[in-house]
C-alpha cells in the first residue's frame, strides 16, 4: 500500500527507507541461498547466475539472482514494496502499460569488501530517459525504481549506500562529484549534501534511479551484502542481455512471470511458409 507520506517523501527526496521490509527468516534464507553458490569470479556462471563487475573496485555482483532459488523469487513481487513500485512506475491506461505494468531489467546480489565503493552517479541533470523521474498530470511515470535490500547490517564503515536527497530533480551536477569523476580512485565520502543510509539486515531502500547515489567506501573487514532489483515499465529490455531460464519461467506464479517476462515472443515455426 502507498501512503500519502510515501508519496510526499518520494517526491521530495527521491527515496523511501522501508524498515523491516524482510523478516529475519527471509534474510536468513536469502543469505543461505547465496552461501550455497560456489564462489565465482567475474565471467563465471552458476546455472543462469552470472558473476559480474561494473568496475574493478565496487565489488562482485551475482547477476540474475532471481534464478538462485525461491527466496529470491519471492522478492520479485514482495508485498513490502510491490504496490509502491507499481505506483511510482505508473503508466496505467497508457501505451506504457501494454503488457502489464512492470519489468525487472537488472537483479543482482552485490558483495562489497574492505576498500571497495561505488562512485556517486546519476542525477536529474543528466536527463536520461531510462531512469527518469516523472510526475505528470497527477500521476507518477518514473523510468526506473530500484529496491536495494540489506542482507547484512550496514553501519559506519560498512560502505553504506549514499544518496543526495532531492537530486532526482537537480539541474546541475554536484561540483564535488564532477571532481571525483575526474580523479580516479578518489573517495566518494564527504560530499556535501550526500547522506549515507544505515540499514539493518532486512531493511530496504526504494529509490528512483535518477537520484544521485553511490556508496561510501567500506573500511570495515568482512563483506557487505545487498540485493538490488531494478523495475521499469513493461516494454523494457535486460540491461546486460540476460534472459530468464525456461525452468524459472515455468515455475513462477503468473504475477511474477509477467514481471520477469511481460511479453512472450511469438513463435513463427508452426506456420512457416518459407
Ligand atoms: O551499492 C550501493 O550501495 C549503491 C548501488 C548503486 O550504486 C546502484 O544501484 O546503482
């Protein structure tokens, strides 16, 4: 359910913190499923899960993590956020809504170690259509809304997600972020106006991807674990060219399947004339 306060804060800041979005049992099941995957290095596959990295210092990603078992399948339309995501992606009754409301174009678990961080990126100034923040004629029509779920507690030194509240509407790039981008390896911490979000395992952060965001550098030992599902309108396409496995599509509920594959490709083989 979406409250008036959700709407006010999402519009104002570009994000909502959903405390206790997952139960301790759900968190334990997700961590257990991750532990069951043999350690991989970028480029390796475990079934349909792919080890991947954006850069060299932002940690390891296990992409297509909804293939890693039922605890991850449950995140596709989890009641703690799915109504809010649907509301902010919006588009009902428009051409955007052709085959259902939503599509997940990227879903992954991220493991971040000591010394790793991801630089602050994105912002309203960039004007990208894919992740745009949009409110028009009384309704939301955002291009991409992310759910980032903490699977470990994230406090000081743990490399928490950083956001610049309100930056989804910014007309200018933050001058310090600009400098950061030009100085390879510079720390993303201490950027005026940015906030580090501390979370308990099971908390989730819902944010429009236009928001300027990244993470602080992890200084503590051990590993930060988060899961990110990126939702957009149903006509989207996978960010990195993955495709869901036939087995996953077969076992998903119709509601989940529609979010994973809103439109089945037409099969021309039964009626081939050439
Ligand atoms: O890892 C994080 O805390 C931030 C995630 C991020 O940068 C993204 O979703 O693009």
